[in-house]
C-alpha cells in the first residue's frame, strides 16, 4: 500500500519502530471490533491497520492537507470514514470499542492528547480500550551544550544521574494537565550539571512499552542553572509544566 502525505506525516511513516509498535498493539487488541475512532489520523496509516479488524472506523483529522491525503489513501476501504474536523468539535453519535489517539510528544508537553482524550473517552463503550494506554515519564540530570529547551536529536550531553520515573498516566483516567513535581536525584559522578533530560515511554497495552523513537517522544533537554556536583550528592529539582501548553509552559529550578 502506497501512502501520499505531507512532509511531517511522511517522516512519521518512515519511523518503522513507531509504526510497528502501533501495528502490534492494534493486532493484540482482543475486545469487540465493531467501531474504532482514529483521532488525529494524519496519513491514515493507523486507520489502515485498524481496517483489517474493525467493521467501522471513523478517522478524524484537523489538518486539511493531511485529511485530503488520508481520504485519498483510504478511499478504497469502505469501512473507513475520514472527516476533516477538530476532535473537540466532532459530534460523536456512537460509542467506540477502541480509540486510537496518537497525539504524543515528550511528557505530552507539546501535544493535545489530554484535552482530546478527556473529551473523547466519554464516547468509549464500557470496557473499551485506548491505544496507547498511557505514558511513563522519567528524568535524569545532565550536562548539556545548548542553553535552551530542545529535543535530543543531534544534541550533545552527558548524563549525571540514574533515570528516575516521576509520573505515569493511564489515559482512561480523567487527567489534569497541570503538572508539578519535586524530583530527587543522586549524582553518579563529579562535574557540572546544567540540565534535565526527560524521557517518555509509551505504554501501548498491558504488555507493550515503546521507548522513544525518532518521531515518537524524542527525549527533551531542559536547561537549569549550572551546579557543581560530587559523586553521590543529592540534588532536588522542582519541575512544572502544563500538558498541551507547549515548552513555554516549562518552569524548572533547584529546590
Ligand atoms: C502525531 S500525528 C499522528 C498522525 C497519525 N497517527 C499518522 O501516523 O500519520 C497527530 C495528528 O493529530 C492531528 N490533530 C492534532 N490536533 C487535532 C485535533 N484537535 N483534532 C483532530 N486532529 C488533530 C494533527 O494534525 C496530526 O496529524
């Protein structure tokens, strides 16, 4: 199957690790298979995977160019309906067995996953499932080269502490996007720290967790003031952000 799509969605398509994680989670889904929603369907590739299992798929996409591509890509599939709309404006008149919503970005800081799911899960049948099921966030202290928030692609940094898991979300729960954490680290070498690295793991289902891939939750590096540390020092950091409000919402400091 050939997919035509925007540059951004094409980069998503080329990320084989991301695609196989979602494809496996859809294949492993064992619930009822009458209706699935694909929220933010992009190129339509996840709707295509769903089409082999579900009687009906409703695929929503806000971006007109991506929508046009998905509509063309999927026009021979009679069980898929592609709609160009903001999920928050869609009139869900039926409940689904499965919601696929892949609006993921590291720690969900820069994506709309939470407001979308907080709304859309009202239209999930009792016992229905969401893919992905949730996320797990972890952080570690680093010495990084750049003095601004950036994703770790081509970034140079050195890790100064073990990774600490600081939050987990199950997308079936009602989620408050305002996040505030007091994080405690123990440095594992002497030197200078000046940043925090956040890594998000995607829980696709009970048995499948995907680490970051080039297009799925690439780790985020956040600057902190420089601090000299020795091996085994304790360093406490307060981290705040609002999921969905972008990297500008990040507020970080030592405690
Ligand atoms: C990370 S992409 C995933 C795309 C798709 N799963 C794929 O593989 O091509 C998220 C998609 O959600 C769409 N999106 C973001 N907010 C939306 C909203 N409020 N309603 C509908 N679509 C939305 C974006 O335009 C984007 O195409």
